[in-house]
């Protein structure tokens, strides 16, 4: 049973987003009953010791719409009250991040 439990928790889909000093992981996982849910993980290297610190949010499908509404509303508020210039990151062979500015809007 233990091995089966582990397989059920394996990622169904994963998207890694590098954004400067932070990396975001969007991982789709399945519950025991086969329902998908999303884990959103922020990973950032701590300056003082180089350890990667991770913060994780679990988002269940019944909450997707409300979560997206809240996120869009708060992002729109910021965009309407301050200039937002989204940075685009390009990675060289050694994965060192360099940023360039891009004024494109993003949408969810």
C-alpha cells in the first residue's frame, strides 16, 4: 500500500518559472481519489547561508475561480495605481539570470 500511495502523489504536470532570484513551481498532483489539485511553490536562495527556502500553497479545484478572481483584482489594482514593468528573464548556458524589461501585460 505504501508504494501505491507514493505513486498517487506523483506530479501529474509540472511547470517551472524562473523569475530572477525566485523560482516558482506550479505542480499538479492527484488525491487518493484521483482529483487533481495545484501546489504553488516559491523557492528563493537565502543570502546568509545559500539555503533554498520554499513556501508552498495548496490550491484545490473548487477554489480556482475565487482564487483567480482575487489575484486578478489585486493585480489590476496595482496596475491601475502604479506603473508595472514586468521583467523578462533570459538564461545563459550556466543558468545565470539576466533580466530585460518588457511592458507587456500578463494575464491568467
